[in-house]
C-alpha cells in the first residue's frame, strides 16, 4: 500500500464539493470544444486539414457525452443510494443498516468512477490524437483553444478521478481490479469502524486510518472464501437472544448448539404498520410462480388499474397469506431436493434451517421467480405505480407458518439429536463438493486463453457460485458454516 503524497491530495481537492461539479465540467469542455471547432477562428487551411478527422472527432464527442450522462446517472446521490439498496443482498445476508448501505454505495461509486475515468480518458486521448493528425501549427489559435484549454484540462480531470477512485478502492480494500469481474459481492472488505463517506479519502493519514479501523472480514458478507469454505456468523449466547414477544419467534431447541440466532426471527412492529398502510392502495399482487416479463411490467399494471378498483385490505392480506403458504412449501421442497436431503427428514431440515435463514431464502426465491410483489398506486389521483415486497409482513407470515407447519411436525427427539444434524451437514457438504467439482470441470473445458488470465481464480470462484446458485448458497451457508 503506497504512501499518501501531498500531490495526490492536491489532485483530488476539486472533489471536496462532490463529484457532479467535475462531471459537469466535462460536459462544458465538450460543448465549448464543439463551438470552437465550428467557429470563425479556424483558418481556411485548418478547415481543409480537419476534413479527414472532423467526423471521427464528432463521433467521439458524442460517445463521450453519453459516457458522461451515464456517469452522472450512476454517481448522483439519490441514484447511488437506490443502487445500494437494490444490490445490498449481493454483499450482505443480514438486513440492511445505514452503515452497511453506505459501504455498498461507496464501493459501487468507486467502481463507477474508475470505469468512467478510464473510458473518458481514453476518448479524450483519441480526440486529441485526431487533432494532432491534422498537423495544426504550434502557434494555431485553434490548437490552443481546443487542446490547451479544453482537451488537456479534461484529461487532467479524468486522471484526477482515477486517483480518487483508487483512494476509494483503498478504503474498501479491493482484493482485485473491480473492472475485471461481474461479481462484486466479495471483492471488498467491510469494516464497521470506517466511515464510508467521500470525506474519508481526503484524510492525510488514510492508510493509517484504514489499518487501525479495518476488520479481517465481515462474517455476514455474501462471499465464498478463497478455500471455498463458508464463514460462520458469530453465535450469540442464548441469554443474548431477544425474549419471546408477539413480534419475536424463538424456535430454539434445549441445547446451546440448537439455540442460536438461526432459530430466531424478529419483525419490526412499526415497519409492519407502515407496510400495512400501503395495502389500501394495492391494485394487483403477483401470485404466480415464474412470472412472464409482460405480466409484471408497469404498463400492464396501469392498464389493469383502469379496470380494477383498489383491493380491499382484508383481501390483500388474505390473498398474500394464501399465496405465501403455497410458496413456502414449494421453496422448502426445492431446497430439500437441492440439498440432497431425503423427504423423511424434511421437518428436521426446516427446523434446523431456522426461520431467520428461511426468511433470507424466501427473499431469494421471490426475486428469482419474479413474484410476490404488491403493486400500489401512490395516492388516489396518482398514476405512479410502486412495486414492493412487504418484508416485515413476510416475516410475520413466516412466523405463523413456522408455528403451524414446522414446529408441530418436528419431533422433539429429532430437534435435539446432534447426530441427525451432523448427518444432514455431511450430505450437504458432499452435495456442495459435487457442485464445486462440476464447476471445476467447466473451468477446465474453457479455452486456454480464458484460463490463463490473471483473474483465473476469480473466474473459477464465479463459476462455482453460479453452479451452486444463490438460493442453495443460503442453505449451505447455514448448514456448512463451521462452529
């Protein structure tokens, strides 16, 4: 890790006011450069010299403007926050917290910024090359206005952005070039002691600050370790678990090993009340399994809303509960099959999977199957349709289903039998090992050029993750975590 220099901090000083002013400056350079290239300062000789390159310059400027628009879209504060929430569960299996959302937003911003700086720098350099090809006189006013006052300052800014992105990368401790992989889930290191705000990169003691406040790894991050083992969550003592309450399910056993956080589920009554307020505005619920794209499109729902009144709140809740009760059984049976566990051990499998993991699993299946969303019109006069999954209500229904379907069906002897638990773990370990071997065979069948890349370990890891699948990973994380 290199030492911080005064020059580096000076280069990124313009970003203390945020990213947008510098991005807007890029657009200004493009606008004025276009004006310069069509202005009266161009001599007849220069106009002739530009004929061979003017089309390429214009095309590159148009491409550059598109790159800038995309960067401003991704790097705007509201969009960055929205993207962090959308991608949160690619990084963490726990519920979102403000600090972890800041980490995800900070990491994604670093990636977008690095990508933009490289693309923009390359395009500006190409435009400069076209002008150089025109062989303008060193004393040319056009050369001075175009290159000295527009292109070179723009390139300087993109290089400053790259420096900023590199410093942000140090904060999230990238393990490899983030542009070399499509899977960003385990590429950084989350540290609770670091403030993931842009201001942190302006610290003169950045390296020291990172070293003193970083942790080895966050155990709730969704990642496969380098040795392809799966990390355990830190177990809480039984006395640290929340007490039984209307919003708390403690589906624990009688021993320490089966009385961990996996066996507990909690919903937030206040958030549940907020979700229920939305139910009076619901006009449609996705209750299909494996929805077609045209079924869930907003314009379809808007057409539906013109023919359909708001659903009664009681019907919203009853229909959703009925759907989820069917869905839970489907998710349980698919997970049991994928884990390689015999049907006769279904009840024990679910009991030890626990309601907390089953909640995470349900979210994954709902996302994969593109179902379980409610559609509501925001306000009686609005035409804006919001699609949402009521997560607190989902937890509440899981708790009822667990009490009615899982706990009564699981014999107490099976709950307390560590041998049965270890047997299921063994079967799942064999299942995961088999999937891993399949992924390795797929990797070995790739062209030599693909396997010879510097990021071949990451490529293999991605193949393994894809082969296992996100829903199976939730189950394996629970059962195969050591401890």
